[in-house]
C-alpha cells in the first residue's frame, strides 16, 4: 500500500528575509470564489453605512472676533495661516494647526470689507468702510513697535471688494468703479466704469491672470481685461450676484453666487446662458470658493448652511450646518483641498473637512488600498436604492427643511400654472423656457 | 536747449509709465529720482534764464530789483511757489508757438514751401493739391457710446480667443482617468544613483584609474545611463527619422527574405553540373578580384587566403580526388581504351594536386595539420591588425564598466572628440550599426552605407545638390508647420462655436440625470448603523420628477411594460453559480486493490441510493403547475333564496349557476422544459433592492449589467488589476499647496498633442 503525503517545497512559502512580503498563494479560479456580485454589494453597502457613520466634518471653531466675520483670506504659501476680518474693523491672523490667534490688529474703522494676501505671502492688503486701502506686513511687529500699515491709500469712495494679481504687484478694488492699482502708486493705474454705481466684488482669473470679473448692484456681472481700457462684456441677471469665483484649473469657467438662492456656472465666452444652474440653498448665497483642484466648489449662504457642489452637478453633494452657526458670510477652500473654512455672523470661524468621512493624517498603504476599493464599490453600486438611500441622507435643521419643502411646492405650482397657460393658449405663443435661460435678462456688449 | 531736451525726456518717461501698468519697481524709483533732479534742474534753468536776460538791459534788472525791494518792505515775505513754466515756446525754433505768433499755419503755406523743395516727390505734391481742391467734408466720428461698444467687442473677442487656447487642456483633464495634484510634481520613479549619492568618491588607486579612464572616454559611470553621444543620438532621432528608419528596416527585411528564398531554391537544385558550373564561376570571379583585394583590403584577403588553406587541408584529409572512388575505379578499367576516361582521371589528379598544394603564406610553419586546424582561428586573430580586434575586445557583456568602445589612448580620443562631435549626427547611426549586436541593425547599417555611397555618387554627379535638397526639405517642413499653426489660428473662431455646441450638448445630456437631487435631506440624524436601517425606503417627501408636458404616447405605452420588467436581481446580482466539483481525493489510496477504482459517480450513486431526486423534482413541478391552474370558485350561499340548515344542500341548479370558472392562465414558460421550474411571481422583497431605471452614463441594460457583474475585489482579480481598477479619480498630496494652473501646462499639453499626432 502506497501512502500519499502532502509535501511542499519550502521555497514556495518561506520568505528569504523577514522584510519580504508574505507570499500568499492564490487560486483565481472563479468557481472557488462564487457570488462575487452579492458579496461586493454587501461590501458596498457596509462601506456606505460606515461612511455615513464616520461623517464628522466639523473640526474646530476659532473664536476671538468681537463682531461678525466679514472676510477671510488664505495664505498662498502657508497652509496653516488664515486671516480674517470682522465687522468692527479688526483683522486676526490665525494658526490653524494650533487653532489659535497669533496676531490681532485694528485695521479699519467700521467693516473690513475685503482682504487679500500678496502672492508671495509677505504682506497683505485690507480695505474698509473708512475708504482706505491698507498694506500690512505679514510678520507681527517687534516688541515695542506699533502696529502700522506699510502703506495707506485714501480713496474717494468706499471700497467693497479687493483681489490681488496672481503674479505681479498689481491689485484690483471695486467700489463705485473697478480700479486696478499698482502697489507702488497711490492712484489707480486704470479705472473701469460702465454705468453702474456700485460693485460688490472683484476677482482676478487665476489662470489667465490678466482677466477679471466683477459683480455689480445692477444685477450684472462684468468682465474686464487688465490690458484693455474698456470692460469686455456684461451679463445682466434677474437678481443680484454677490460674489464670483473663477475655476483655478479651467480658465474660462466661473461660478457666481446669486441672491436668488442659486449659483450659476458660466463659460466666460458664452454669457448668454449659464453652463449649469446649481440649486439647493434656501436663501441668498453670499460667498463661493473653488476647490484648488477645480472639481468642486463650496458656497456659503444666508440660510446658515454651507454646501459643496461638484462643478458640473446641479445639486450639492454635501451640506454642513451646526446649531450655532448663523448666516455664513464668507467661505474658503484650503489650498491643499482638504479643508473648508467658513466665517459667519456669530463671530466664529469654523474649520470643516472637505470630505466628511475622510480619515485625516498619514495612511498606511493597506489603509489607502482599502479606502480606494471601498470608494470604487460605492461608485459602482451607487444606483442601487438601498445604497442610494443611505448615501444621500443628510440631516437638515427643521427650519431649512420646511423652507425647502415650501420652495418645492412653490416651484411646482409655478410650473403647473405655466403648463396650464400653455395648454390654454395658442400653440407656440407660450414658449418653453429652460431653467438656464430663465435667469439671464440680457447680455450687453 | 539742454533743459528742454531734458524736460522732453522726462515727459516721455511719464508717458511710458502711464502706458505700462506693470512697470517694475526699479523703474519707479528711477522715475522719482528723476523728478527730484528735474526740480533742481528747473531752478538752475531759471537762474540761467535770468542771466540770459542780463544782456537785454541793465534797466530792466534794476527795475526788478527795486520792485522786489519794495515788496519786501511790506512785512511778510511770501514764499515763492515753485512753478512750472513752459519755456519751450521761447527756445524752440521748430515747434509751433503756443502764443500763436504770426498766426495759424495754413495748408497752403506748407504747400507753397513744398513746391520749392526739390526733395519732395511729385506724387505727394499731387496728392496734396488734390486734397486742397476737394470740398468734401470728412464724415463725423462715431458717437462715444458707439466707439466704446466697438472697442469692447473687439477686446472681448480677443480675450475669448485667448482663453480658448485652454480648450485642449480642459477637455483632456475632463477625460483623464486620474488627475494628480499639485500639477508640477516631481516625476515619480527611481532616480539615478548619481543624483542620490553625492558624497561618494573613488579612493583606491584602481578605482581612480578606472574613473580616469572612463571620464577620459566620456563613458557612463553607472550602468544604465547612456553616453553623451548616445543621448545626443537618441535626442536627434525624431519621429520622422524613426519612420524612415523603420521603412528601411522593412525593406531590408523583405529583400533579405527574397535572397533567402532564392538561395534555398538554388540549393534545392539537384543537378551536379549546375553546381559545378556555379562553383567554377565563383572561383574564377574570386581569383579575378583577389589581386585587387590584396592591395585594397589586406585583411579580407588574408581571411580569404585562410579559407583557401582550410579547403586545402580538408581536401588533404579526404580522399575525394585520389582516384579511389567507385567512379575512379571504373574509369581506371576503361582508361586503357578510352581517351576520355584517361583525361577525366588526369583532371582528377590535377585537381588533387592543385588542392593539396600548399600556398605560400606567412602562416607559421606548423606541420601538424590537426593542430593547425584547431588554431586556425587564433592565428587568424594574431595576424589581423589591432584595430580589427578592438571592437571585440572593447565589449564585454559581463562587465558593465567596459560597455561601449574604448580606444587605446584617451588622448587620441580627446583629439578626435571634436571631430566626432561635429559629425555625430550623421555618424551616430553608423556607429550604432557597428556596435549594434542585432542583425537588423547590421543589415540596416549596410543599407545605410550603400545608400550613402549612392547618394555621394549622385551628389558628385549633380554637383552637390543633396545638401540643398535637405535644407529645402527642412524649410518645407517648417513652412508646413507654420501653415498648420496659421490654419489653427484661422479655425479658432469656428472651434469656439463648436466647443460651445459640445458644452451645450453635454449639459443637455447631463441635465436629465441631475434633475434629481444628490441629497435627500431630512430631519433625522444618523448616529449609529442601526439608524441607517430605519431610513425610509422610498423617497416619499421628495416629489418625483415633474412629468414632461407632452410625453410621447409611445413612451407611455412602453412605460407599463418597462415597469413590469425592471431589472431583475437575478440578472443583475448573480451570475449563474457554477457547481463546484471538488473531487473527494482520498489521501490514502490502495493501489494494489483494483476493485477500489470505482469512479466518483458510482460512489455518489451508491451513497444516495435511497433518494429519488428526479421524482421529487417532478412532483414539485407538478404541484407548482397545479397551483397556477385556474380553479373553480363556488359562490353559492346556502340558504340564500332557499331554506337552509343542517343537512340541507343548495339545489343543483343554483350550485351550477354560482360556480365560476376563472380564465385559464397564460401558458407556463417552463412547460416545454422538463428539468426546470420557472417561477413567474414577482418577488416584492427583491424589488426593494433592484435598480428601477437605467442610470445616466449607461446606454442600455446589457452595459449596466456587465458593469455590475464584473467584480473589483482582490479575490477575483490579480493585484495589478485591482490597483488599476481602484485607482482614485483625483489624487492630492497631503499638505501640498495646489497652485492654480500655470502657462506651462499649456506647453506640456501642446507637446503631448504634437507627440501623439
């Protein structure tokens, strides 16, 4: 009788050194791994559930201002530095890693309307209700020295918006006109007017650095080229635009935050109608900022929420709110695309994660792989109702929830009415106007 | 005068600074300094003018002085304000006086002077005269609004076209499988050791010697790096060149195959006579050329000599022409009578003599032929000049230090460097061919050299036309490129509109899917996993998508069908599960016993002998069929319209009347399939988990199902596949600042496009 015994060659499974990876003999025969779809479905479901469980976006609140935070500014060279200006004219410089204020200065009398850090990060500019533009050093003054601006420019009217050029020593302000300033001069090197009496915000295009966009109180968005003597084009919308933000990766797209609760993404070459209408807020949108990757943007609203929109999606992927957060006036996306900063009426600056369930810090390779895998699974099964239901669920405060409902009813009623009118009038006399076309009044050349 | 010119220059500077907003700080500084200087200069200038007025009259001066004295008496002295005066009017003899002077300058005055000057061409004189004669008024300029509008429009067009150059980058990024941020990352992958290890130095004398040698010869110090010459050649090889090279290679290969085929054909010819003739011809040809060869190419001649020697030796070894073969013997018998046979034998002997005769060669006189034969190759090597050896010796496959060609003397090499570098572009290919180890390259080199020879001949004939042609070609290429770019410029405006159309299309396509919100916002908070289960299943409070105003009727018709159909979970979720046939391999086998070789089936049969699976299944099926069959429903109510009670039955008439037979159900799907039970009931519990409508990017059900069916995990895929499949869309670096896109991306993209086209 012959006895067969299992025998293995140790070369097949023994590592040469302990630093080698363990060898895992595998058999990919599909019959040995049955029910692949159902197993992956379960994994996707679990991953979705865990994502919702671990979704804790709120990281910290920075308090110290004695009035509402009116503007924020990112530091272009340091991730841990944030500047904030409040409604009482105070500017604070924050260290985000330590969650503490490192410097406070009384910059203006009245509101700090705008603030921007120079591209090199060595100094910053502020504008305020006292009709001044001030240029400050980034370093705090030494012991015994007084806090003094490097330079002060007294303007003729109140400035409401400020932005700095991406590469050269030029900045732009807006008030009753849009001015381009050279840092060395006390008078603007160029002024643009186009029959409007006040502008609310001006932004440089970060890619095509000579282009600017501004929004005015006559419900218009005006585009400029710094090299030209005249503005380029103007689009008038049904309601006023509060801010605009250019996409930092796609030169000709910008998004504007409108009073009519929506955001609009435009292609600057075709202003006739927006590329996308982003709905979801239930009150005026006050600020918008693009992620540095250019794939998403965050918006702050008067309805006390922050929402994150994919750049080509009509509805938001995320909504952030806390009980104590009041009207959010300004919002910024951090330069490493991981965090969101919001300044609100109730004197606090809040630090959020851009991806609510993301694990922060250094990940081991296996962790990374697992995260990527579960991410793909979630994507793959995202259309299945059970997974969709969990992934989409967000808690909303009662007020906002009811407002949303109300808005929905109103919208439906309007739609129904329009439909009825169309039904009872001569065919073709009441044309169908798409949502995009509704909000643009005219384009002025 | 000096003052004026200074002033003018200052003005110019001001103009420049106004014109250029982005003037540098240094310039600014200079400007300010200049201004100060100007102030000083002005004072000085004023003094100068005072002195110049001195000549005009003493009286004037005295009067002034007096006046000043009087003024100063009046208490407070007024501080004289520095004031700018336009002195140009007094000084200039060219510019028009601001005060008017003699009066306005008329065109006719100028023309009058024109006629006197001979230098002005007659044509312009005529033009001026015509101008004077014409009475037409010039059109009034456009209104300010209008001009501004035109300006704006122009500026916008310019800006739009400028921005449109990003189209390529943007679309590419939208389509990219993976985006890495920040954009200007260091390239991944291993870096050469020399960049990592900086502090290492050659210490031992051997190392130093080797390094000296290597550096003198410009050889790479580390194995995989190319020599500067090789790098240059790699860089020099453009796409076009590569194409040409490839074509040549193809041609060479084809020709080679033809030759091979021909040779094979010839070899197959059995006729001895043919071969004899061939050989003889070859020999003759060879002998003819041998004399020349000795003078021209002694090395090759030597080789040939050696070959002949070898043939001789082989001849001596064999008994081929010794007249000892069968044929020779038969001939020997005939030789007595036959002249011809004798001749043949003679020939044979002569041949033998000829072949065995030793040639007068400078080979060493070694009598031992066998030894000679062995050493033939070595001797050959000895006899060859040094440079022939070099190529072989210089290359040692096992020794990476000795890759490439080494010359005997580095100094010489250095001298020749200049020459080689100059001629590198042209020669590099040849060098490669010589050093190249592959057959192809050798072949190609041969071709190349042949072509060059041919070209040289041609150029000789045409008197150096060739280089011109080359340059012409290049110029043509450049031109074509330029025209291409022109074309692209011209095409830009339509491309804009096209881009817009695309965008519109895209948005239209995506619009539909994104109408439905991404989020479902409720008042409930989720704190635990259990909460997730409690979420309502149907998005009840979300109003469904508003129905389109005029849904096409056909769609409505289909709607019902579609609802029924949906996407079956069976189709979507489960692949047909395969039976796993795991053989029960006994660990102990009794090979001696032949009866134990009962096959698996038999074994199983034996084990489950009692169970009649098939009949059970059939019963099951029949039961299912019976369940589905129409039943007779008895609706009779005992006691209705009649007496009722214990033992009383409703009358037969009524019973018949109130019996209802339901309509027969449609035929079962499995009625012709004996071994299958198909349940046609809709399982509502499953429908909760099913996808009810086709999601956006998919075009048909099959596509979606196949996407769902292909697993991603590492149980089903190899490690590499998993990595590839689960690659995240966007990768960002922890703690790295992502700067906005810079102009360099545009250049990179352009390069990519050029490379791909």
